C-alpha cells in the first residue's frame, strides 16, 4: 500500500513539476520572453486544441456543400430529379406502346392487305346496312371508291395550286423584266450624260490652254521691258498656269473617280438583277415543262404550250449556257445561314471603300462556327489576314473567315452547319484587334452578310 502511494505521488510530482521555457537571442544571449509550463498543462492544452479542431472540421463538413463529396451521401435534389426522370420514362414508354399499336393497325391499309377493321358502332348491323352514306371497311370496292374520291380532290387541289404558282411566277418575271429594262435605260442615259459632261470639261480645259498660250505670246511680243523682266513675267505666268492646271486636274480626277464608283455600283446592281431574272425565267421554264397530273383538260393543256417568243428566248438561253464558262444552277434549295459568332459590328459592308465584308469584335479565343453545310476549299496562313478558312456551300455560296487564331479544319473536309472550324484572334498584318473578318460571295460576286445573318 505504501509502495502504491509512493508511485502515485511520484507520478503526480512528474505531472505538476514546473519547467521554464526561455527564448534567448542567439548572438547576445538576451532573454526575450519566458513562461512556466508543466506536463499536465501541455496535455490539457493539446487535448482542448484537438477537440476544437475536430469540432470545427465536423461543422465545416456538415453545414457546407463539401458534404456532397462524402461517399454514400444522398441529396434531396438528386432524389427529386431521379423521380422526375422515372415519371418521364414511364410516360415515354406509354407513348411508344401507343404508337406501336397505331402503326400495327395502319400497316395493312398502307401495304394494301385485305383485312377487317374491328369497330364497335353505336347502332345495330341492320341499321348499318341501311345507311346510305356509310362505308363498309370490309368491302374493298367501297374502300377503292373512297380512295378514288380523295385522289380526285387531291388532284384538283394540286392542279389549282400549280396554276396559281405558275401565274405568280409569270407575273414576277414580267415585273423583273420591266424593272430591268427601266433601270438599263436610266443607266444608259446617265452614262451618256456623264460622258457629255466629261467631254465638255475637256473642251473647256483645251480652250483655256489655247487662250493662255495666246495671251502669253502676245504679252511677250508687246512688252517693252527687257529680257530679265520678260523672264520673270513668264515664270509668274507659268506658275499660275500650273496651279490652275493642277486644280482643274484634281477636280477632274475626283469627278471621274466618283463617276467610276457609281458606274461600278450600277454594274453590280445590273448583274444581280440579270441573275435574278435568269433564275425566275428558268423556274418558269421548268414549271412549263412539267406535267404533274395525268388527266389535264384541253383548255388547261393549251396554257402550257410555249409561245414563239418564249421558244426563241429558251433557245438563246440554252445556247448561252452550252458555251458558258460558268455553270449557274437553279436555286432549288433555300439555304438558312447561322451567325458564325455573336459580337459587336465594328465595320459594315461598304462597296465604295471596297470593304466587301463585316468585322465583328469578339474576345480572343471565341469559337468560330460554319454558317451552313459545305466543303472547305481553302485553309492556310496568309501574311496579311493570318489564318483563313473558306467554305463552299450549295447554290454557289462562299463564306470566308479571316484573322483566326487557330484553324481546326483542313482543305477538303466536309463541314456541318454550326460546326466549330476555328478560334477568333488577331493574326495577320491587317488586324487591329481580336475580331472576325467575315465575307460572303454568291456566284462570284460579293454580297452583304447583314442581309442574310444577324450578328448582334
């Protein structure tokens, strides 16, 4: 017993024995601070710190989104989504079964099998037989009569729609021809007026030169001054003549450039109108050559006979297409173009400044997408415009994407609409910042992309 008390007192003395912790300066051995410690105090402080650390960790995990990363944790949101998906799958299965039953029921009618449709009518079989306007689905003759009646109604509807579309196309073609003729006459008159104006300016300039030379010669012959004064006077007259000549030449060049730009714009307009009229005429020709119905009356058949003027025009068009270097196909498909990027238009399409594109400011690294299905015809680096991608679409449309940072497609690749082909950047010497230089061409002529696509 005494030995046990002795061991207890010894352990107590060890735990309560005081130690002094001193912090000294290594160079001067000066005491910075010190405090007394015991083993019991160290154990107590360590235990309290551990308990607080464990409690804070538990609170952090329990009341923050970190708990979602615990294995086996189940969220109410995930359960709600799972239940909703289960209900959707169940409804889809019901719809699939309904469509399957409908397909099985309608299949014999589509393939022409003789089958009896089980129907429960609200009257007896005797009344059903006596009804005059009721069709027996078990009778093939009555079913053929119904189909023949429906076919006749469809033929008449399609025939009237065909005649309506044909008259509309003929009217549009006539209006386009009249507008083209009027525009051509106005352009020719304007060109003639401009030519006459230029001729008058040249005549006035020649008259001014001849008058100047006459006045100079007369002054030199009639002047009583000496050789030195004649030379000075001649130099002053030559200087004034050069100034006036340069001024008139600058005005003449400016007016000529304006007229040339106006003439170029008018030529582009004429080319687009000719292409539109040619396409409309080809559509009318195709409609006139078609025979969509088997039974056409004689009066309606006479409408489809080509006149002499129409035959001559078709012959001229066929001769031109036969030896033409360019194969312009008929626009049989209406394309839908999507925006390559969404951003701010910094510069629009401008023919006078020869800027046949639009510049869209976007952040660097923005995905550039194809505006429609097509084939990559050019994909390479150029010094002026950086990485360039050119895609050819149907109906002779071309789309051009310049100043890209990276290109993902090579020449010959097939592209789908909306597929990422490059990343926008600021490559090339002509680039002034991160943007996309986008161009559109139709049958070899530039067109305004804003007429087809909304960029903002």
